[in-house]
C-alpha cells in the first residue's frame, strides 16, 4: 500500500538589499560683515569697508574605493566545484550484443567521463525512434564482484519494455571502466561526474539515431539515489525528471557516520578523509558543501521518491527529510511510501515501477 505526499509549488525567489549610505555636509552661516562706522566730532566720509575674505574651503578628499573582494574558490572536493566544472561527456560507443529479447537489444557500451572510459549497458528497444532515454545509477555493489550492468536489472527490463532506451552506467572503478584511485577519499563524487557525462554522451550521440537526447530522465537507487540528487543540484536543467528509490541521505554527514566512520574495516579510509577535510564537527562548512540538501534550491526538475517504511539500510526518515527540504524550497516533489517494504523492495516493487513509468511518461513528452 502506498502513501503519497505531493507538493507542486511554484518556486519563488526572495531578494533583500541593504543600502548603507553616509553623507555629511556643514553648510554653516557666513559670519562677519562691514565694521560699524567710526564716531568723531567731524563728519568724515566713511571708510570703504574692507572685505572679509571668504574662508578657503578645505579640499574634499576623493573617496578611496574599497577593494573588490576576491571570491574564495570552492574546495576542489565539493558540489560547488562540480557546478563550475567543465564536462567532457561523449563518445558513446555500442559494443557487443549481450542479449536480444522480444522487446529490445542489450548492448555493452562505453563513453567518456572526465578523461576516463566508463562502461555500461544500453537496452535499445526495437524501432527507429527517436526514443526517450533513461540514465540509471545503481546502488553500492562491491566493485570487486561487480559485473557490467549489474543492479537495477528489473528496472532496466521493465522500462525498456515501456519504450525507453535505458543507459545503465557502471561508474568508474567498476566492470570495464577506468580506475580512479582517489574516488573513495573524494567521497565518490566521481560517480556524479559519470552520471552527468552519461547524459551528455547521450546528447552527443547523433550516430545512434534511436536516442532522443532532448528527452532524458534519471533513476537512481540507494547510493545511486544520492548520486541522482547530486546531479540535480550540480547541473539544473540537465534532464527532464528524476526518480529515486530507497535513497541514501541528502546530508553527507549521515552517510559518513552510517557507512564509514566507526565501522569495522574502514578505519584507514576514515583517517584519510578526516586528515583531508576534517571531521564534520571540526569543519562543518566542508561537509555542507558535499551535501545536496544544502543546494536543493537549485533543483529544477520534478522528482519522485520511493521509500519503504521497513527499510533498515536507509532509514525512511531520510526520505521524509529530503522531501521536506525540497517542499520548503518550493520544488515539485512526490514522496511515495510503501508500508512494510524493505530496502530492496519486494511486494511493492510492481506498483512502484508502474508509478515511475507513468511519471516519466508525463514529463518526458515530445516537445
């Protein structure tokens, strides 16, 4: 059973300006005048008055302009840094055919992202198109056991059967993708780069005429939900709509505390992260800048959130918090809760994917 909390508010912008002006001027009276006539017994012509010289005004100093403050550049590991980054997504290449079904062909693909080659799969429905495209961002799977296209297999199949071209990115360090040794210490922000570049690669893929680069949506699950939120705040307007399932928190500190800090086996990584940026208690500004919740006012796309009430991996409260922050910012967000559903979704999955398909059909219409 699903419960829906929906907000479709018109975003408003409020601006306040404080004008400080200080001016002083002494327009004092001109004092002094002709002297009184001299008194004597003989009438004598009055002496010509001696003019009193006007006071010489003191020169008014020219105002010294205040130096224009130089903006502090964002930390290179931050969402603001990704907002200003130049992306190179492109070179989407079809590889071998992995599977042929009655509804679509499944290809191995690669594309370019920040100078790296990223692997993935593309489910391409039969027909000439052009077809709307969905880019999928999977949740955490140990890269040592991950194989191309793994994760979100139900979603890949269902959505391709609804007529969507489905591009599932493996991310860097997974399957056939190039390695990025710094990605873990960079709090996996490289995955966000890979999703942004996947969309840009679709847009640049004129050699694959079945793809409509003007109609693109995102779907992310668990860790991929966080990647999707990052993408929405880093590149507003990049896609037309987004769906997240059982997402991690939009507050990076909660994710750090749940999966890294204090967990057995992560001591070395925790020490590296804290040495590089400071703990959240020591450097809260850094942690705000790697949290999408800080920048949800930048989101321009409608967002659908699915979350199970029995999710023990990503607490349902995280979905409520993200929904509340988006609504407070006047964004178009829908939260669907599924009573008793765990993190992986079981009985409620069919309803959730039907809702997702209808949501994308509404927002990825031909212009």
